[in-house]
C-alpha cells in the first residue's frame, strides 16, 4: 500500500514538473514563431525590392540603348549630309556670262582719282515734338511742350578728288561743294516762373530757327 502511495505521489510530482516546463517553454516557442514570421516578411520585402530594382535597371538600360541608337542614327544622317555637301563641285562662272554676285563698279579715272560726280540734291520735311525745360537759379524757370515742322535742303555739287599734294587744294573740284539749308518753326504753351513777373502758366509761345 505504501508503495502505491509513493508511486502515485511521484507520478503527480512528475506531471506537475512537466506542466511547469511546458508553461515555460510554450511562450518562448511563440516568440520564436513570431520572430521567424517577421524574418520571413523582411526577406519577402527584400526580395521584392531587389526584383523592382532589377526591373527598373532593365527599363533604364532599354531607354539608354534606344536613346543611343537614336543619336547614332542622327549622327549617321548628318555625316551623310556633310559628305554630300563636300562632294559638290564648285564651278566658277563662265567668263563670257556676267557674274550676278559682282556689282558693276563705276569707271574711275586713270590717275586714280574719283569718277566724275553728278550733282545731287535732297529735300526733307517732317514733324517734331519737343519738351523744353530751362532753369536759371534765382532768376527764372521755364518749361513746356512745343510742336513744329522742320525742313532740310541739301545740295552736293561734285565729288571731291583725292588730295595728294598742296596744289590739289587750288583746284575748283576740291573747294567746299556741299550746301545745306534747314529751318524749323515750333509752337506750343510754356510755363514761366520768375522773380519779376511771378508765375505764368499756359503762355502761347512760338520759335523759329
């Protein structure tokens, strides 16, 4: 009877120890499973990133190859165009036919002086608008706008010869032969401010030159 009681007590103690061991081991096993799951997830993410990077590198490589092929094709076309341009043979114009690129030059004198000159005259007329502002310290001020007409007439009798020596100045062709006559009439309103007369605004004024 005592043997059975002793055996039963030992059996109960064994099961209690086994339960305590399992209770200690089971949480550690759960943590290990969680860590393995996290590691597997990280490995999957890493493999996915590597696959994405490889696919992107392939796309970039394809784009670079297409771009280089486009550049090579364009360079080849330009080289062909350059060779065609260099292969053109330049032929000078026929001496019997006039060259359209060379303008006819006026005849010159045998001594190298200028050709005979035909008198020329020029007449010009136009409108002008001017702003006047004059200030003399401690005396007066003047400002305003003027509108007018101008006319210019020029006349050149002949073209001067080249002067090589003092005797050339005595020739009639080397005398002053350019004449100019110009005139201008302007009208408008001017504001005056002086110590003697005070201020006058909008005074009609006319100028002639």
